[in-house]
């Protein structure tokens, strides 16, 4: 995919470090979120593999209290930020569905 295919989501500084930001559906894509760690970003659909419920309990709240894992607010499942694998909770070993998000200069892009 080229930059011509990319969708500009936001500026990198629009996301706390570490932090997360949710996005509503775009075209054919269901709602999703992006997690930032330094200059790295990781994108996932906003759907827990345990119960298919949204992960956030309020807008942009996708991380654990220590901001070191993704948290499902419904059942307390914890997921690795870098690969979306559930590390604790009712769906251990299952993964969040990932999206191709990347930073280019100071911007965050989605590659559908």
C-alpha cells in the first residue's frame, strides 16, 4: 500500500504517550482505536474477542491503569499492546483484530 491509499487519522501528538484514541467507523471499517508508545502506534478494532463488546468504558479509555496493557472494561481482560494477545482474563490466548496503522513524520495513518 502507498501513502495514496492511506487515511489520515490524527497528529501523533493528539494521542498521549502512552495513550490511546478511539475512532468511529470509517467507510467499511467498524470502530477502532490506536495505542501510542513513543513513536510507535498499534491499531485494533474496538471489539473484545471474548464477548464482541467494545473495550472502552469512556471515550479514548482503552488502557489499563498503569497504561502498559489494553483493557476490556466489560470483563477485565488484558491484552498486549504490541500484538493484541490476551494475557489475562476470560479470553487468554485470543487476539484483538489488528489494523495497519503507521506514523509518517508527525501524523498517524490508517492503511485500509
